[in-house]
C-alpha cells in the first residue's frame, strides 16, 4: 500500500468483504449459469407436454454445449444444488455487510438518478462533451448494481419454486405455476448474464482500474473515468498539470448527492494529501462559477480542447474546481467550473455557454 | 507493480483456461465428495420442508394425459408374460408384520383413489395426468409396516429397475400404487400391470412395472440414484 501511495494518492474503495463476496459470486454465478443451462438442455423449452408456450421464440433449441457445465443432467443438477448455497449465502453476506456498514447508500436510488443516467447516456453517445459528475459510481452503474441483488433474490425465489413445486406450492403459484416459474428463473438468469457481460465489458473498456480496486481495494481517483473523461474504449490521458490539481481534489464530497455529502467515504480525514481547507469547502456550491459572465468566455477554450482530442476532463466538483484554479492554467480552471455548474442542476448554463462560445 | 499486474493477468488467463476446459465437463473429480455431501444436506432441507398436507393438483383440464411420455430401461416396453413368470402379483414385504401378496383383482378391491396431478420429470417438463390406484399408506397399514421401516423400495420387472424412498414420501396421501390411467387399465407403455405414481417425487422415483414393495430400515439406492441423480428427488 505504501508503494502505491507513493505513485498516486489512492483511496480504499472496496472493503475486503465486498471484494471477497464479489469474486466468490463470480465463480458461483458462472457455475450456476453453466450447470443451469445444462439442466435446461434436458428439456430446452417451456411448454407443458401436450401444450404450447406463448412466450419463448426458441422452443426446442438447445444451448450450445460449450456454454454448459456439468457434463450430463445429473452432474449439472448436483453442481447446481450445491452451488446454490454458495451463491445464496455469499449474497446474504454481501447484503448484510453493505446494510450494516453503510455501503448500500452508494447504490440506493436517489432523486435525480434518472436524469443523471440520461446524462451518462448522452455522454457515451457524444451528445454531451464532458463526463457527468458522479460519486463512487455513475448513475448507470449504480442502477445496475442496485438491480443485481434484487435479481439475485428473484433468482433464488424462482429457483425454489421449481425445486419444490409441491412442498412450496404457494410460492410456485405466486410465479404463475411451475412452467412460468421455470420461465422467470430462466429470464432472471438471462438478465443477470447480460448485465454481467455489460459490466465486464465496461470494466475493461472504460475503467480498467476498477479491476485493481476489486482486487486490492485501492482506487486512484485521478485516473477515474470522470477524471479522464473516458468513454467506452476511448480513454484519454489527462494533462499532467491537471493531475496535480486534481490529485488534491476531494471526491465523494457531495458527489452526485447535490451537496449533501455521502458521509462515509472520501472524508478529508483519511486523505492525507488533502489540504485542511478542503474540509471547509466540502459540500458547498462554488460561489463564482454560477455566474455566466465568468464562465462564458472560457467555454470556447473548452471546445478547442475537446476538438483537439486532448483530454480535458472535467473536474466537476466544486472543490476541485477551486483547486484547479490554483494549479492549472485559467482556461482549464474555468472550464472545470462550467462543468461544476452543470452538475449543480443547471445544465442550461453549459448549453448557453456553448452558444456564447460559438 | 508490473509484476503484480503480470501475476494478475496470468491468474486471469489461468482461470479462463480452467473455465474453458471445464465447459461441457463434469468438473473436477475431487469435488464429487463435496457434491455428495451437499446432496445429503439438501435432503435434510427437503425432509424438513416435507408435509403430508402439501397436495398437488393439475391445473389444466384440456391436456390431461394427452402427451404423457413413456419410458422404460428395457429395449422394448416390458410385458409381464404369465406363461413364463406365472400370474402377476404384488408382494408387500420386508419390515412388516404380515407380508401381502396381492393380485390385480385384490388391488382393485381395496379402497382406491383417483387423482389428476402433475408428473414432474427431472428433465424439466411436466404433464398433467390422471391415475387411479391404492395409496401406499393403505398397503402399509394392511401389511403392518413396523416402526423401524424408515424406507421403502419399489422394485420392478423392468430389467431390475427400482427406487427406494423415504417412508414419509411413500406414505403421502397422493402416493399411489396405480393400476389405471385416464380411467383405463395401464398399458405396457405406462407401467402395466401396476406402478408407483406420486407428484411428491420426480418421475424417475416412480417405479413402473411394479412387482415388490419392500419396507426397510435402510435405504437401498435406486436405478437412477445409483447413477448420480439425487436419491431424494422430491418436488
């Protein structure tokens, strides 16, 4: 850890329980999906004998063998019914931990998440130039990480419903009977797999560093997707001068929560590099940046920077904007403030700024 | 730093290779004892969940019995040939005070139950079907099964096919020795002259072509159970 700190100031992002349950989940879920697909292949359709099924276009089409695990039906069932406990207990440990330790707050939906998610989509589609300001996760990530545990619960319940359709008949009836419970079980698995594949793609395409943070727990905020203004497969290097300014910046303060402060992470206390003054600034909106006269002239510079393909990046947080003013050339500093203005519920400011810049 | 990265990359590659190799495989043999242990733990959970009052009813009327698949382990549907084996009779024995030998006529005279229930196959399909027969619990009472009989073995003339059950599932009110299906005597495709049928166990536990019902203090495995399918196989 000391060596890492010498290179970049990093923060502890994931508790070891979160990291351990994550990797156990990777193994358990992979084996559950593989063995489940092998079980499905024993009867790769949903219809009852003598009936048809409305809602599956690929009735009778088996899953390719290489995607399955367990070798044969009984082997796959034995794996499935053993791994289910690992999956369920591991999930329960994770959920209990984030509940007791407060990490659930990073995932719980908040007002503005829908708009923030829309801003992320706009950014990824090149409609928006700068990475929206975010907390630990961006709004899209957050929604997925929030949905996954619920999907897990659904997977367990639908699984129980088709495991014990007679002894747990009320549960099976709740899902519409055995055939439908089996269908929901399959669809929940499909959703989990698609979200999981998207997650893995985004890790490598937009934030490879998060892989490190899920192993060692440490995360270098100066190389976050927001700091690098990174889109999938398009990661830009920040200018060194910005790295210095940003390295000082405190994230997680009022991040995405509109100045309320997240409370349990990113406190100045556990960041030796942050000046004491940061604590006073934390969570307060930046006084000067809201003023159009202040930001308008600089936006042209920002567009130039973007057009040249260089990274600018965004700093978004009020604190960081303030620090960028100290460390970075004026143009960058002000452009950061424009972005800060956007995150302070005033997207029009950025838009009007663009108009002014033209 | 680079060393660690390389190490992690190698680890990831190794894991990927293991997974690729594991695909479509039964997994490492060394895990089999763990899987067997987990199966016994699951059996414990299933026994706790088991209720004699949990009943199954087939919801759909229209498809009753229309497409109930048939299966047996012999090369052709096993047929009881009286010329070779003598008259068919069901033996009820083992841990009982009064062993029984019941002809089909004897069975037909006993109190019978007709039920339209689901057949749950281990493969994942279900079929609605109607069976008529005598409750195994009735046979147990008539034969006077002793308290040490914790298991029942259902044996057949289908090439040695048999499956043993826990006594609780065998005495479930919906567990029948069935001799009629859809109001007609069983055909050789469906286990004539008599078979076990119950919605509380997966299809493979329901022995067809029945010859013997043996109450036992110990479990006795079964045709598919011995090959690796769950011995309990409850629904």
